[in-house]
């Protein structure tokens, strides 16, 4: 039997097959694709978590922020929806990049 999770995994494997397995979780594109899949499958809470991972890796990722805000709005969380759109200090992005290159 094919499960939703196995379908999502297949999509991710398709977009990440050229990456070494250990690098997948460091790729914003992987998290973004995963979030989009979960959102399409109406798994809003899991999609929120995945979009938050994108934003941790790339704090200025506008489409992830917009999608995250929309999901929070759909769930009736207007404060979280607004917070998702607020700019983050540039130092947050710099520290993440620094940690990745060490």
C-alpha cells in the first residue's frame, strides 16, 4: 500500500538524487519542496514546520515566508501569520551561513 509519506519521499528523492544523502537536510530547496508537498496534501502543521526550516536556512526566503504566513492565517493564527512576514535581523542569516561553512 502506498502511503502519503512514501509519495512525499519519492518526490524528495527525485529532486535530490544528485545530492549526497547527508547534505539533503542542509538544502533549503529540499525543505521548500517538502513543505510544498505537505501543503498540497493538506498537512498544514507539518508544512509549517518545513517552511520554518527553510527560513532557518535562508531567513530572507520571501516565498517561504509568504506561504508560512498563509498557513498560519488559514489556521486562525493572525499573530503568527504577521510574524512570519516580519524581517529578521541580518545577523541571524549570517550566523547560519557561518555555521554551515565551519
